[in-house]
């Protein structure tokens, strides 16, 4: 028997002794969880930053080439300096000024964050219920897939009619878009638990909730975080789509107002802000995933 197999084996005597002293600790230590994916090292992080920087430089060079050499009209593609001026004019102001980007960005972010919390919470709860109960799965899964197949942009006007032009419609659409990735991913991750681990928990007389907490939830963590990674961007997209349909404040309103006066540079400036925000949200979810996985791994040891 290999050394790795020897280290991973669980002695029945050890299980009995641990069970007598602390059943919960015995269940935790006896289960062979899949080790978390290795964290990226500093060298990989630096390499990724260099590649991303090279891509940004190449994009800027292509942009300048299209404007200066190919003579693309400014109403199609404005010059980079024009976009920078529009961006600076919206950032170099008092944060409380209605002419800046700060108040619209805060409005969009707050609605997207609220919808994200509601949608992901419901998605995790319903996904867990469907994974734990075949009856709940048969009851909810057809309707979930039917609703997911509908284009959300087509549903958005109906949501605005139901919830009005205030923050309620923005939160509702953001929650709707954030709901399905977490629902499907959590359901898939919980159902992908190895049967051997479940049999071990049954042999230890673990309750259903203990099996869910100790085995199934850590096993589904990569799936859940993959759903959260998509949901955080979808929630932001949902809030902006709702603002397009009717709102008094938000980045969607900024884009609509700039488009109404043919301010293409202003539209590009708003899109740059939203793009940077999307990258920041994606990175935040990734960092949270690494911390949770690292904390869970340390707890197992």
C-alpha cells in the first residue's frame, strides 16, 4: 500500500475513540474531503498581471490606430483623450454633486448588492432543498428551467410595472438574474458528493444536517462560488437594465442621458467605469473563495 493511501486510511479504533469523546469532531476528521485547489503563487499573480497589462496596451494601441489612421468617425469611436476627459469630468467633482459619477454609481451598486444578496440567498436555500429532497426537486425544477429559459430583458418591463420605477424593480431584476446561477450550481455541487463519504457519515450515525454541513456543503463550495462569480455580474447587469427602462438615478440613467444628446464619449466613460467595477467584483469573489477554502482546510486540520 502506498504511503498516501496509508495516510488517508481511517482506523476503526480511531473512529470509535473519537466518537466517544466528540462525535462531531470524529465526523469532521474521518471524512476525506477533496483538498482545495492550490492558491496562485506570487509568480503566477505577477505573470497574470503582466499578461493583462499587455492586453490593455494592445487594446489602447488598436484604439488609437483606428481613430488616427483609419479615421473612424467620433460618433462611432471617440478618441481616447476625449473619453478620458469625460471620465475625469465625472470623477473630479464633489462626491455629492449630481453632475458626477459617484451618486449614480452608488445607486446602481446598492440596488445590485441588495438584489445579489436576495437572489443568491434564495438560490442557495432552494438549491439545497432540491438536492436534499427528490420531491422538492420534481416540484421546483421544471418551473425553474422554464423561468430561466425566458429572456430576462423581456421580463424586465413586466417587473417594472409590478414594482414601479423606484428601487424595487431594480432590486427585483438583479435578484432574478443572480438567482439561477447559484440555484443550479449549488444543486449540482451538493448532488456531486461522493457516495463513499455519505456512507461513512451514515456509519457514524450522523444526522442529515451534519452530513450537509460537514460533507456536502464543503464539497459544493467550488460550484457555489462559480455561481456567485456569475451572479455578482448578473446582478449589476440586472440593475442597469432596469435603469434603462425607467429610473431617476443610476449608471443606466447616465448612459441613457448621454445617448440622448449623442455624447458618445460620455457613454464610453460610463462603460469604462462599469467594466472596471465588474473586474473588481469578480476579483472580490475570487479572493473570498480562496479565503473560505483556506479557512475550511485549516479547520479540517
